[in-house]
């Protein structure tokens, strides 16, 4: 086989192959219009190569003429597809110029089939064989047809169109595409057109071989497209990795949400539940698939629903992660309508669906229960130490009870005697009975106060005047203090605000502090055993201070408040520990400090209740 | 000697108790004077008054036991019945040892209290009678002449008339006369009675006998 045949077949073959490949790419990817225009360009180039080979091997002028007429068809297709490629792939070029190219070329194609033998020649006079690549090929001799200027005009317009598009692409910053496609296209169209024009007008004796130059364009385009292909393969790879990564992340998220020991509920801004974990479903007593899609308010007890909905819109107005209902006790509602105490953290989560709310829900029933149990133990211990403290008072209290009983007995026996007289002294008996009633009341009061302190009542919080509490305790401790020759001075603030507290427990605290102070003065000389009780208010706080002039505090006063710490031979060592826990449970504090002159001073402070408006 | 009717003195710091005891004792027909404190009692008590003291132990300032000590120190012989709200054994032993008639705890039964008061009043009466007898003897002794007192002192010391006469440098006959006068003035029948009277008057032995 000759070189010419081999080269032109290879050119055609290569073009067709590339065309088919990119056509197949387009089949799989219908949006890739660049590929289809390229496929058409490649196939058209292959067609031109076929027609050129036909012309070079033409046996007669007529055959050459026919071949030259048909070569206009692939040329037409090629020019149109180049215009299309530039528009689609480079997204550049003026539309009117594109349509002008197409229009002019179409006219030239029509003229080609009107003229005989073709657009290029008015008549072909003969064939002249010349040597080309070591082979004899046919060139033509004849009269050129001036109408072929129209075809050549279309090429000039094509060049203008491509140059314009290339400049635009370059300006857009896509320098690589401008050079690779635009520059190559201009360069090879110019060469192909030049070679054909020179031969057709008879300036050179050479076969017409534009397909060789167009092959250059096709290769440049193929190179560019294959880069795209490679890039998309790489992107596909990355995408796959991304997807795998995303899936992994999703799995991790799902697993960690699922493994959370707390309930997790994800809801959207409208309060519709999008996702829950198993713990949440179990907590609320719903089958999982049933809970998704419910309104979040279904999980809130009826009485809070209205407030919850408005709080929810408030949250979406300013979404920040925080604990829900700070400072309030929250309750959630199970499917069966029962309620349980919860703690909830809410977090805004930005997503494609808008701001979602991720709620972390902790069921604190068991914590509440153990708190209640601890409270019960504490109360029991408080009661126990109260009883112990009162047993210290028992001697003096017995006296306090004995005295009225003695008076009652003697009075009653006097009355018996008076009634036995004739005549009975009824006036005196009346006086006696009045005294008996008064003494009985006195005894009853002592017993009542004792019973209050001894019983294990419910701990109740009520507004309380601490001055009264102190007076009640002093009344109870009076005989004991008197027996120890302790004098009590009070400086009680008459305008003291009330506090919220349990009367019995606060009495216990005051009693304990007073008895401790009394004990601290056991070694004092008689006449120097002075106990001072002071109440004062400041900054919304009520303070009670009990001061003694006794032996003072240990070096580390805090150890006084440790359980089982005692300085007394028979002490349980729980008194002050319990006092501190009682005051702590009331939201206050209790501490001790040495008095600058002598002895110790114990203070406790509680929050004052707002004074009711006068 | 102001009055013969016995008076019960009640000392208790508790007004109600004072009142009740006063009523009880008055109903029993006993005269009562009540005092709110030991000091009040000491300021107003007249030693010669007959009667007894019902005393509360637990009182501020001066308590019952302390008052008992003061009374003893003052040489008063008023019998004391103690009353206490919370007495213990050592306290009661101390009170009884110091001469208290009884130690009762409140509430006190009227029968117990009245029995104790009666005992106390009896004791007071006895003591008063003794005191009266001693006063009589003292008056009689005071009526003796100095020579008769010298003779009496030696007679009760067991000296014979002859020895006394020698001691005093006079005749035995004179001593016999003095001795008869002494027996008469002292209102005694026998030497034994005279010795007892001398003991009660605590007449000392003459020096050198």
C-alpha cells in the first residue's frame, strides 16, 4: 500500500474512532453537548479525508469533479460542528456571527449542487498527475468558478467567529482553553483554507488536503476533551470517596446517637419530630416509628403545652445551645399520659432543612428519688439530734413542768378543804380554779413546744418571723440557762423581714447555737456568763448571730461543723453538722468566727422574703 | 413574848406556789406569812415569833440551804420544812443533818405537808417551852446573892459543907443556911435537881476546886 493511502486511511480511521468514542460518551451523558459536536467534527474530518483520497485517485476529470462536489458535504458538517463546539464547549462567540457562518456556508453548499461540475470549477479540462509522497496522485486543471468565493467567505467568517470567541475566553481568564482550542482552531483553519484556496485558484499544483489540518483541530479538541474526561473520572473517584466518608460519618452519627444513654430527639422549627434514638422512644413509651412525625408538644404534659409552643418560637428567634427551662423543674409525658421529671439540653443545628433543634433528654426520676431518700435521711438525723438536744434540756424542762403541777395540786387540795368547811368559801374556790386553769395552760404550752420539736413532722416551708422563732426557743431554754446562771441579752431587729423556712428545723438550729454558747461558758466565773442573740438584715439577707463570752473556738473553726466532731464528754457531735445541713437546705449559710473581745460568735444567714407592700 | 399562836412562814420565789400554800394552810386554820425570797424573810423575821418555816430549795440569789445556814448562824431555832422541785439525795441529807424537820418534793401532798408542819410546830413549841424554863432558872439564879452563888457553885461541884466553909473562910453553920436559901430560891427539892439546873445554866466550876 502507498503512503498516501495509508496516511489518509489512518486519518479517517482515527477520526472515526474518536468520533464514535465521544458519541458513546455523549450517549451516557446527554448533557455533554461538547462531546457530540466533537464527534460530529471528527466524523466529518474523516469524511473529508475519504473524499480527498477519492480525488487524489480520480481516473477522469468527471470523477474528480464529483468527488470535489461531495467533499463540500463533510466540510459543511465540519464547519457547523466547529461553530457548535465553540458555542457549547467554550461558551463564547457572537451568536449572530455564528448564524452568519452557518447561513453563508449553507448558501455555498446549495450553490455547489447547482453548478456543474461543482462550486469550485466552471469546467475541468483535465487531470495532471503529480508526485506526492513518492506516489503519483491526480491534480486538476480547469477554469475556477468565482462563486467559490462564497465558500471562502464562510471560512473567513468562521475565523473571525473563532478569533472573537478565543479573545472572550482569554479575557474570562481561561487561558489554557483559549490556547488549546481557540488558537489551534484559528491556526489550522487558516492553514487548511490557505492550502485549498491556493490549489483551487491554480496558484500551486498540489492535491487538496484540508483534512490533514483539520486533524490537527480534532486532536487538539480530543486532547482537551480527554482532559475533561480524566478530570471527571478523578472527580467521580473523589465523589465516591466523599460519599463513603459521608456514609461513615452518618454511621458514626447514627451509632453515637443510638448509643447515647440519654434520649435524643431531633425536631424541626415547626416542632415536628424528625429523628429519635432508641432510648428516647423507650423513655416516652412509643414504638420508634410512631414517634417520628409527631409534634414535639406530644411529649410535653398538657398543662405546659401552650407555654412550650411559645417558648419554642422564642428559641428559634435566638437559637443558642442551653439547658431548657433553667431553674424550673421539667416534666415529660409518656404515651400513656404518665409524667416523669427530666433535664433537657437544647442545641440549634443548622441544616439544609433550616434550623433544627437537637434535644438531649435525661430521665432524672431515679436521681429525684435518691435525692428524696437522702432528704428523708437528713430529716431523720435532724430529728434524732433534736431529740438529743432536747434531752439536754430535759432536767430543766421537767422542773418547768413540775412547777405548775405542784401549784395545781396544792391549790386543788386547798379547794377540797375549803369546800368541806361549813359554809364553804366559794369565792376563794373560784379564785383557786382560775389559778388552776392558768397553771394548766402554762404546762400545756411547754408540752406543746416540746412536742413540736420532738415529733417527726413533714418538713414544710412557710413564711416565718425569725424573731418569734428565737423567742420561742429562749422560752424553752430559759430554765436551763437560768440554772446555769446565764443571762441572755437580745438585740432583735423589729423590722426583720420574714424568711421562708421550716419552723421546727430553724428552732432546732437556734436552740443548738444557744445551748452550745451556754456550754462554752461553763467555766466562766458566775456573773460573766452572758449570751447575746442578735438579728439584723442587709441586702435581702436576714442574719441571726449568737455570741458567747466563753472559751472561744478551736484554731480551725470549720472542723466544728464536721460530723462527729465534739468537745463535750457526752456529745454526739452531730449538732452543728445538722445545723449546717438544715441551713444549707434552706439556701443559707452557717459559720463561726472568734469574737474580737472574748468568746465565739455563730452566724447564720437566710434569704429575706420580699416585704409585702404596705 | 409577842404571841402564842404559831405562824408558818412560807418562802418561795414562785408566786403561784406561795399563793397555793397559803390557801392550803389557811384552810387548815394555820396562820401564814409568805415571803418571795430569803432576804425578804431575813429582813422581817422576828426571832421570838413561834412557828416554823416552809422553805423552797431552788431560789435565785440565796437558796433554801444557804438560808438554813444563815438562820443557824444567827442562833435562831425555827424548825424548817424544805420543799423542792428537783431534789436529790445528797441535798436532802445535808438539809436533814443541818436540822431540817423534813425534805419534801413538789408536787407535795397536803397530808404530808401538814404532817411535817405539825411536827415542826410541835418542835417549835417544845423548844419554846425549854427556852421558857431556862429563862426562869436564869431569873432565879440572878436573884441569888453573890455569897449564895459561890455556895451553889461549890455545892453542885460536889463539895461538902465543911469544905465549902473552909474554902470561903466561914463557919459550917452559915453554909447550911446559904445552902437552904439557894435550894429555896432556885425552886429545887433535891441536890440532883440543883445540879441539873446548874448544867442548864452552864455554871462553871469555881477556880481551884
